[in-house]
């Protein structure tokens, strides 16, 4: 198993059923290590410096199809989860997972059974039963996005929407994360291509 989350290394070091082959602090480092080691499982955080865990998992699938890929995330938004699951990852787990459940999940995955955190499963079932299609951005995030597209500063956006600048910054971060973009130009292109700007 290659593990990116250093905090989990001691957990597996103490369990004879698991062997940590390498630990990495970024997707790029993990890819370099994979040229040396061929683990059974890649366990990665979704949020990484540079490439995301999702992008890492996609690249690993192409180069090393026998490796099981498991993503840990703090986020359970439906569209984000769907995007990741469409790539055929073997596990999607929330970071609040208990240690015993994490080990159970990895054992299940090694047996060839995909594993989702129960919260993810419940959320997906709820979305399936919902008559309304899920929106990528909330109404407030769309408002912020429209003002970003008009080149408004955080202060101007805060004044127009009667919210704090800190709240605006939080919305900006969420918008970039949900659209999987990293630059303003990329965000605006994505927004126009997906009819997010009115």
C-alpha cells in the first residue's frame, strides 16, 4: 500500500496484516515511488498540493491497472462523488472514518469489492430518490461566481451580497473546488461552458 496521509502510517505500521511500501506527500512524489514499488492499494487524500487525489487515481489507473485506488475526502457533495466514482475508483471514504472501519474497507477492497463510506451511500440514495437534479453550485455560490466574472473584488462582492469578506473567500474556495479549476481564467471558461453564469 502506498499511503499519502502520514498520520495514518503509524496505524498500519502496528498492524501485521498491512505493509506500508512507501509514503508520499504529493501526487508527483507518489508517481515517482510507483516506478519503484508496485503496491496492492494506493490510499490518497483528495486534497493534495498540485494534482488532486482524483487526478492521481486516474493516472494510476492508466499506468498501473492492477493497483486498487482508494480516496479519502472531507467532502461528500454528490457531483464530486459521482465524478470520482465514474473513474472506477475502488473506494471513496470520508476522513471521519473510524480506524476499524478503514481497515475493514481496505480488506473488502482487496477482495475485489468496492467500498463507500455509509454517509456517501446514503447521500447517493437520497439523490436518486430526489425529483430535482442536483446543482453543482448553490444559489449563493452562483451569485458569487457571477460577481467574480464581473471582476468584482471580495470586498465589493461582500458589500453587494451583504456578507462578510471571509464568507466570500469561503465561497470562492468552494467554487474552485467544485468546478475542479485552479485559475480565474479556467473558472470563467468552465462557468460559461456549463451555463453557470447568467
